[in-house]
C-alpha cells in the first residue's frame, strides 16, 4: 500500500521493485480467486463481502500452512483475514497496474464490478464495515494508475504514461485549479499529446511522457493555444521530459499540444 501511495503522489519507486513484483505475483497466485466459496467453506469466520460464486482478493491465505495463527488473540478480528475488502483490493489492483500487470489489474477490477452489479446489489454502495464506506474511493487510484498520471502543482509539472491502449488513449485529469481531458495518439513515428482544459486554469513548466519501447526520440514541437512555444527536452529510457522556455498558464477552452517524432 505504501508503494502504491507513493506512485499516486509522484514519488516513484521507494521500495525494491523486484520485491514489490514478487509480492504482487504472490497475491495473484495465492489470494485472488474467481470463486471465494471453496475458501470460505473452510475459513468461515469474517464477513461475507464476496459470496460463493463471486471472485475477489482474499486478505490472507495459507498456501504454506500456519493457519493456526487464526486461533490466537481475539478470534473476531482474526476473521478479517478471510475477507475480501474492497478498499484494500483496489489498493493492490492499482499497484498491479502501476507495475504493468494490466491484465491482472483489469481481471481483478472486473470481479469487484461484478460483485456490485446492479442486478444483485447497489453499485453505488460498496460495503466495507458499513454502507457507503469511504475506503472504496481507493478505486480512483486505479484510474490514475491506468493514466500513469503524475502532478506537482507548485512546480508546474504534469506527466502521463497510459497503461491501457497507449496508441489511442483518452481520459479526464484534475489539477489544483482546473480539470480537463488528456489525449494520446500514436500513428507511425509520431506521438501526439493533448491536454485540453475544460475548467479553471493550469500552470505548466515541465511535462513528461513515455515513448513506445525502443523508440528513439528525434524531435519535439509544442503548441500552446495554437501558438508554437520553444522547449528543451531530455530522455531517460522511455521517459521524455519537456521543459518549456517559460511557464505558461492554460485557461478553460485552451489546450497544449505536444508532438514527438521517433
């Protein structure tokens, strides 16, 4: 959860990425199930947020033994370990997305969606401890992970790295004083980024985007509200950092467009 939060606030990797990947692989192998029924038939304590026939990420499983730990301490709280709690599930799923495990993240998210399908439950009330529990708002972290969104208002920095259909991607974004639409298109050897502000204002100095694997950058052009603006750029791996010659403020109805060739 700490690494997932670090990604959301733009701190990048704070833990050993190999160990994080190992942990995520273990969650997928040992904790995720498309049917939690057989597990809960054995481990009955805890609340039934996922019923037999429904999938989810179980908080704690015992693939190598040790389940006798459930008998220690207060048995009521031990039951938490057998549950599928939406907020924690979204946290794990978001981290999977940040680490490029797109299929797994989407598969797990689908099980959450299906548990609260309108045909059987209220899709606007993902219960955890109580009705309309706030921890399910962690689902927004999955949205930012899909976008690869990074933002630092005081520095005028914004970045995107879409994990899903990067060749044709469109999503909303929010900033300190505005919100709008981000679009990324890749055609041939040209990658286009558009930030179209719908409300408020957005101050920008530095922007970051990721090129396709093995693409070598050959040029960058920037237009703000249709006018060309000089900028310096640098690359590190797939990441392109674009530093505008001066800070600009985009207002509602305006856009910034970046074209990168490779």
